[in-house]
């Protein structure tokens, strides 16, 4: 016989509920950002293929390619930049504030609201203002690599910078709306589907 005191109950993980509420606008914005992030993640396949091709050419064929090397840099940067907004939506970015997780959800929302309004959104907006002319100038000059065998059309890769910043701004604005929904009950909260693959958190 097994003593009832010897049995150990295995705790069943419960869905997390300490997340910011969604409203109709933030839900649509997050779904858009997530869709772009998932599509952009395929760029990592391109990065891998270009790096492998460059390694094969350099060490097997003894014929290094400047174009392949530059393509690997640019694709890596594009993949990284275009998926940053996805990290903001999923709240997977690195937080330097070690105290944040110890606060209540309402206190976290207040801190995020002030940080977004005072710092994050204005700074990202200023970066967008600078980066759009930066990319357009490269287009006007038909800028290309300084290396003779380098890549042309540098404006394509430079345009990734303002596009990525716009996506991050949209993701942060959506986060701000979720904070206002919790703190001020506006916009109104909506019920959205959940996905077990994310521990019960909603996935746009």
C-alpha cells in the first residue's frame, strides 16, 4: 500500500494573467507588427545561405567575394532591425531594470506609460525624421559600395532603418494604448483568443 503522505502532487501550470489588457486598436497594430516580424524572420535563411556561399567560395574555391560578404552584413542587419518591433510586441526584449518584475502590474503600467510618453516615442520619432532623408539621399545619389565589386543600390538596405524604426514606433504606441486601457479604462478592453504555446498569453 502507498501511504497518502508519500504521494506528491505535480503542480499544473496555470495560464498567466498578469499581462496588459488589449483594446481593439492595439490588437490590430500588434497583429500587423507580428505579421511583419514573422515574414522578416525568413531573412535569417538568406543570411545563412549567403554566409555558407561566402565560406565555400573563400576556403574551397579560393575566390572570396566582396559582394557576398557585404550581402551577409546587410541581410543580417535587415533581419535584426525588422524583427525588433516583434520583440517589443511579445515583450521579449531585454529589460535593464531588475526591479520591474517585482512591481505590481499597475505600477509596471505607470512606469511604462511615462517611459513611452517621455522618452521612447519622442526619441524613435526623431530617429525616423533623420533616417528617412538619410535613405532618400542614398536613392538620389544612386549610392553603391565603395568597393569596385561591392553591392549597388545601397538605398535598399538604408531604407530598412526608417522602416524598422516606424515598426518599433507602432509597437511602442500599441504598448502605450494597452497601458492606458489598464490605467484609464480607455480604449475599452476586448477579449481575445489565447494560445497554449505561449503559456496562456495572447498571441496576435
